C-alpha cells in the first residue's frame, strides 16, 4: 500500500475480551466506514480466530499504517455502548492500569459477556433481535378527568392511580371483569395500554402502594435546594458529601434529587453497598416512582439483566439502582450519580479490574457535567478530605428526621465486668440483664458479632496444635450446624471435626472463640421463650435476607444475631437494644484503616437502635475501652473521630494525604514469589532514582499478612506518594518489569487499595 492510500485510511482501536494491556488497531474497510463508531461491536481477527470486540476510538491514519494492521470483518448491529460510557471506561482502564478489554466487559450486557468468551462464529453472538422476548400489557393511568363509569371500573381506576402502572393480568386476577372495565376506561381516555417486557425480578414480585413526598426538615430542605440548583445542566459538574446521622432522612433527599433530575430529563444511577440487604430502599423507590426503576443485582438471570440493560439503553427506564457494577449502566442522559453509604469498603472491587466505584462515580458524573452525591453517617476520610479541600460541598443533616433521640451508648469493660448466667464472658452480666429487660418490654434486640460460624478456631489442649487450612495460612472455623464441619473462609476447604489430635492423638479438642452460630445457640439456651434469628452469610443470601428482615419488622423475632449484615441501613422501628459483642475484633486487623472501619461499624450498628418511638440503648463490649475509635463512637462524635484520625494520618503520610499502590505477587513456589517481588521493588526504586520520583516511598518486599492462599505463596510491595503522577510512574515501572516474570508467577497491581490483606 503506497503512502497516499495509507493517509486516506481510517483506523479503529478495538478492545478485545482478552487480557491485553491496550486496544488493538484495525483498518476500517470503506464499506464499513459509515457504520464503525465508538461503542459499536465489530467482528475481527486475532491470530487464527475470529473474535468480537468493541470500538473505543476511530481515527485517521498518520502517514503510514500500523505494522500488521488487519481489516475489520463486519459490524454487529443491535447492541452498542454510549459514546460517553466508552470514554469513561477508557479513562478508568488508564487510571487502574487495567486491560481495556476487561474494563469494557464490565459495561456489556450479560448475554454479550457470555458470548464474547466462547465466540467462534458470528452467528453465535447474540443480539437484541436474537433473544426471544415476551411482552405483557400494562394499564397506565392518564391525567384525564374521570367521567361517569361503573362502580367496578371506578375501583380499578382508583387502584391503578394509587399504585401506578400495573400489568393487566394482575388486575384481572384481583378484580372480576377487569378486562372489560379496562377496555371501557381506555375508550374514555382514562388509561392507556402499553406493551412492556415481562418483569421477572423478585424485587417487583409484589405491588407497592404509591407514597407522597414527606415534609422535609430544615436541613433536608437546605440539602434538597442545593442539589436541585446543581442539577440544572448549565450549572456544571458538582460533587456533594451528604453527611447525615443514622435516621436523618438521607433517602428522602435522594428521592427529591432524583425527582428533580427526572423533571430536567436527566437519568440517575444510585449505588448501594449490597442491593440484597436493602429491600426497604427498593420499596421506597418503587413507592415514589412506580416500576419504572431498574434494579440491578446478582439474583437476576442473564436474560433479565439483558432486558434491563436494553431498557436503560433505550431510555425506557431512567433510574438504575444496584451495587458497584451498576456504575456502568447505560443510563440515558445521565445527570445524577448517588453513592449511599459511600464509606463502605464493598464499593472497592477486589478481583479482576480493581476499581473503586465511589471514586469512579465522581469521575463519571464529572465527565457528563452532572452531580455526584456521596451519602453517609460516617464519611470516609477520603471523602471528608475532598470537602475540606473544596473538591466537594458538604451538606449536613445533624438530627434524626422524626426528632428521635440518638441511642444512649454504654461501654462495657470486659476486663472488669464478669459473665452473665450463661458463663460466657462475651455475654456480660450487663448485656444479659439488658436483654432480659428488653424482652420484658416486648421490644427487640440486635446483637452484632462480626465472626460467623460456631468457633473461630479449634485447638488441641494436649500439644497446642491449631487446626489450620492445609492450603492457606489461616485457622479453620467450625460450622456446627453443617455436620460439625471445619471450613476455611479463604479457599472453602472443608474437613470434619476430628475426635483426636492428628499430632499427639489427644482427645482434648477445644473450641475457642465465639461465632454467630454459637452465640445463637447460647442465647436459645439462656432465653428459651425468645424467638431468635440469625443474619449472616451462612443462613441468608439473596431473597432469604429480606425474609429474615421481614420477620423482624413484623415482630416475629425478639433477638436478631448477625455479622455486619445487620449494620446496613435497615429501618427496624421496634429495635431498642443493640449489643456489640466484641468491639475489639475490627481493631486487631493489620491495616491503617482498622480504626476507621471499627468506628464506622460501631456507629452504623448503634444507629439501628431507637428508630421508632422508644429511645434506644447500645452496649459496646470491649477489652480496650480507652481506644479513641470506641470512645468517639460511644458519643456519636463523628467529627471528633475524623479530626483525630486525620491528624494521625497526616503525621504518618497515609491516605488521604498520600496515594498508594499495592503490588501483590503469588506463586506455588515461595522463593519464586519472593524473588519476583524483589525484582518489582527494584524496578520501582530505580524509577524513583532515575527521574523526579524522590517522593515515592517503596515498602517491601514483604510477605502478605495472609502468607499463603490456595497453596500459593503471597508477597507484596507497597508504593506511597503525595503525588499521583509520581506514584503512577513508579507503578508503571513495576508493570513494565512484570513482563519478565515467569508465567507461573501472578501479579495483581492495585491502585488505591482498600483491603491490605
């Protein structure tokens, strides 16, 4: 090909579903020139096979064609990513040093993800047309004034207006002669009939009565006004920290902001830590906006997720609610992104592309000139720092919306307070008496213990041998109700509880520690008349979570025992007592964020008490009552804790006063992993000396706190710098050096790590 022809050629950068560091460049044949655009899917060749990719950029060639560039084979119609989403994904990939193809996969609908892995022929790749679809008829109320209709038709009309649009089949099952009545109402213009994709989502299984806007408090109104003003498209991008105590009405502020966005023709994404734990939140959104809300969660089938993706892409639904992956929803005219409980560590993806949904929510809203709202009763130090440096505007809700008192918090010093009648020191005499009093008043109790299972460790009292996982350097946890099974919570290894020690043959096998399963059993024996339920990963996943919470809300449960699942934003008005069994557990983790996490957990779980008409009480059991996290939490003093913690972080140059990157290396061979990590550390240090990177601190190589998982030995190198650019350069030096590692060695590069284990 001569130079003149090369100059006229157009090129497409294509992200492929393979772990390549960058997009590959292909020629755009003249016949496809008009059809190829960013976000579209294309069929191309990779080696000897055909593969589907997504175009991330289209450009003219410069002087000469890239060596070995091949032409695109065809454009696949039916599904494409919005232009703005493609640009956002490209920036995310660049920031986290992640393969662009893996990042693009995050935003593709489920059917595309599955097909992209196995495609060999174009016919195997599904499109919107290729998937069978079933539609149902919905009855939609209009604004027409009711005229003379039959009593039956009037009842149906009133029901539809009260609940919003409803499936005709549901009305037929509820009202006799509904089809004829609806036909008459349609002729009178009082309702319209729409065909919609069938909704199979369990979140929509039951009808929800429409609600009305609640009268806001003065602080709520101030926050609502600020958000409404910022949402006007000409106002530009804005980030807000909505700091409201537990029960202060943050959700009502979210609802008003979304309603304002709808008025302005702008879409919304709302992120929550875990959608399965917030069924009440979903119900409130449906009550306010009807069923025109997209709920994205792991309980959906691929078909259901595909349907919802298409409805969002087409603009049929303009509100998407879900966990961190909902950040990539193709919401039309996106103008508002809300991150509820923004401090929650679950917003950080710990596998694959290790993005932080909170940070990327700010970026996505900013790129679109939209508004990002970060809400929390216990803001992360990173978000608080944004507000103090002028990068976010802080809105404060200082009191509970219904003027309830904050619960009274008492610290129980386990060094001085003995056990109650159960004999277990983790159920102190003070806590035991408080539970008795609560039961007598017919009120409810939550007991928080962030350790599932029956016994966290099993030890031989003869020789001291600890039952450990053969594949990981962690102790096995006994799960009694699963047949006395010892389980590793890292690799899921299981073994039966031994009758004798494998080392010394002693039969003196002791069960140490306390898990939620044992706590439940102990409480059943101590309070035989009480109804006790447990909420942790062993007994409640998906729809089961809502079943447990529904029993608590209906007062079928007297005592709820649970892990941090009980600390989420549940509104349980009859809970007046919260007991924290062991406040020290979160403080013992080797992580500079341990105090922050412990404080947040304590404040969040304490906030479950006293949300109804009766004042709440919280007992925090600890062996370290003077720890600042516990003392500040007992006073609900969020600002005091933040001041103290920011002072300590600044002194030690930890985030938010610096940036971090963590290189994790693992291998089946311990020395190989150690040598590989040392090589990466040298590369980072050499880069620091070679340029203007003196501000980068390189820590390591060191063994990981959990030194072995699934038979793979783990080492790490930590980078820290006050300069994002300097940190990135050092991280990229390690990334470049990783190409020389043996194939048996795995490297994970984590930018802005949250979990350091």
